[in-house]
C-alpha cells in the first residue's frame, strides 16, 4: 500500500464502557492505517468489537463509552488547512500568549532541580503511607468484593419476584454481608493509613533532614529560574503562541479566551517538568488535552495559516464533530427502515442534509437530491421524490440511505452490515452499487460484516477482529488463500457455501471471552484446537507474513510446531469462484 495515501491512522486504541458498576474493554490496543479509495472489511463474530471500532472515528460511541487510550488521526487536507484572521484582538492575544510563555520558559532553566524536589516529595509521601505491596493487596481485596457485590446485584435483577423469592432473599443477604465486609475493609485501610502518617509525623530526625534538603533545593530552584531565556527559546515561544491562537481561533470569543488560557497552563506545566516542546508528538499530546493542535506554517499581515492535526480520539466539542460526521465520515446502517424517519418524505430527508452541510438553497438541494436518487438506481426519481419510506421496498430504502450518506461526498463511508436485512439478489445489487459509486465519488469503504461471501465481493483488505483486537490483517486474496490465524481458519471453515454434500457444517466451539476481565494470553486460546501452553500465558505479538499480511498468533513463531490449516479450507479457490461468482 506504499503508493496509497493514509486517510485514517489509528494507533494503540483502547475503548471502554461503564456497565453496571464495571468497566468493559471493547477495543484493546488496535492499530490500523486506512487508505484513500480502498475497501477494507472488518470481520468477526457478533460482539467482537467491529461496530464499536468504527463508531470511535464516526463520533457515535454510546454515552457510557469512552476512548481510554490511543489516537485516531484523520488526514483530510480541506479540514486540516486552517486560516484565522489576525485582527487587533488576535494580535493582542498572541502578544499576551508570548509574554506568558516567555515567563513560563524560565522554569525550563531549573528542570533538574525541580525533578529532585519532586523525587524528595514523593519519597516523603511514600514514607507516610502503607508499602506499595500492602496498598496493592488492599486495593485488590476491595475490587474483588465490589465485583462480587455487582454480580450478585445484577443476578438479583434477573430473577422473578414471585417465583424466585428464596433465591432473592439469599442474594440480598449475600449483598448485605459483602457490604459489611467492604466497609470494614475500607475502615481498616484508613486506620492503617492514619497509623503510617502518625509514624512519619513522629520521625523528627527524618522530617528535619527533609526540610533542610527541600529548603536548599527551593533556593537553588529560585536562583536558576530567575535567569534569562535564550533567543532560540523566545523564537520557539513566538511560534507556540501563534499555534495556540490558530488552535482556538475557530471558536467564539468567550470560548477562545477560555481555551487559550487552558493551553497556556498546559504548556507551562510541560515546561516545568521538562517535556521537549520541539518534538511534534509531545506538542500534539499537550494540545490534545484542550483542542486540536494547528501547526503554524506562515502568515500575512492579516492572517495566520496552519495545518490542523485532527485526532478524532480527543474531540471534545460538538462543533468539531459537525464538520466531520456526515460531511467527511458517513455511515450506512444495517436496517434502512430505522435509519429513515417514517413521517418525513424521502426527498425532504435527503435535501435537509444537503442544505445543512453544503450551504445551498432548497431548489439547488432538490436538484442534487434527484441526481443522487438517479445515481443510486431509484426509477422515476421525480415522481418518487415526495414518497414516504413505507412506500419503498427494503432494497430501495437502502439505496436512499446510501444516497443520504453520499450527499456530502464524504471521504469515508462506513457500511455497518448494510445488506444483512436484504435477500441475496438485492444484496448483490447493493454491493455492486457501492463499488460503482466508489469509482465516481472516490470514497473509502469500511465494511463491517460477518459474512465472508460479502468480503470476497467487496474488499481489497480484510481486518479480522476477535475480542476487541485485530488478529489478522491481509489483502482479500491472502486472507482466503493463505490465512494464518486459527480464528480465521475457523471463520472460513464455518462458511456454509464451502460445505459438501453429506458433511456436517462446522461451528466454532465455546464462546468469546468476557471483556470485563483482563485477558491473559491469547484471547482465542480456550476455543483454539491448536492451542499451545504459551497461548494461555502470554499474548502473541503481531507477526509479519508479507508486506501486506500480518497475524497475531504464536503459530507463526519459528519455535512453534508446524501446523497446517484445516482440510476443509485447503484448495478452496474453485469453491469460492463457484459459491460467490467472483
């Protein structure tokens, strides 16, 4: 894929959900580059994390979900290019930022001394607390009791109040008993903490020594930070001040002032602890805590010009999503009837999106909507423009959903199992439509499915997802003809189209692991017929098979025994050609 431009770069992504007092890790350390104009399929069983993964970069995570770690950088030249006016107010705010940054930069002169002060303070705090081992043991016991209480409470909610009275009473007693044990454990921990703090307060020799050392370091720090900063640092701060203003310039005045002050505080803290602000990665991380960083490029007498680093994992304000969702990243959902409003006409539903995002008149929007309806294959578009969704067939409704998604010509089209509710004939038509329109509109397709037949027809690359991780990534040809992960073997073996007469259909034994708990080893190990001892102890790395093929399995380690793929999926070329009419 060297000749293709990366459109979306996902790195070390973790996504969690708060569910009934516990945290479920739905996506675990996923890294993936998605390229311009490609079709990539995300494949896996229900609950593997396919939809959650794509919702993270469409800004559609449920309210109890959040991105815990990682970045999602969207490379879009139009959105990234940023120009803000350099009026009198802007110049004043930039000058204010330069002054504050220059004052803060003096703290960089005393970084070594500051770190010594922090280490001394940490040593004192550690001395006035329980040991690390004791704290970890106590925290583990408290977490275990809370988990038991939550599980008992959740089980109680599932019981019938009339038929299961005895079991409900028993669970109530269990919950009450756990509550008492938990309160006692927390009380004991507080008592131990107070005892450790009292012991420190009585250690006058140590405290005198601590105070002497800290006073000496503070005096040294004061002298160091009263020095002068270099011309190079002043020049860096002038660029930083412009980047700060570029990053907040798109907001209203009150929001701009608020975010500018927050960014200056973050930069001051970074200077204090010695973060290298010349490093772009470090600078991006600091800005991401407040707003997208806009990298300074140049300026005129009236404007500042920069390029925005669009990290979708850190979007905090609805105004930012307004520029991305629908306009740059659109979604086609599984059931077209639930995607369309039943009491609004088809034409109105398309034109409202066009008017909202393209700033055009109603007459212009109608012309564009009719053109889209014709392109997606709606016959007699003018006559059907004012029809309601119930007057369309399932396949026609899905064509309208595709038309709405494409109305703003997005860069990425997420297709979340869009053909599942349709019969095979209509499914083939929709897949052909998506591929034909891709040539005209030049969008990237991210296709979520569990149907490998669909994958064979639409995908250029395939990412196989299991338990919130990508376990195999390959071109579609490599995935079907040279799969390497046992889970991929199992998925291929489960395809009914490949079954022969008088043979039993293959099914994967067991169930996916619970994502509430930390997974040790390979997540697929309990269901893997080729499981080795290492699979139960250590998570496998991502092994490279070819330039475009990667698989996360210990079977690819040179030390592992040689294992061949199942007989059912060996030499499947002719079967695939016949089954899927490829």
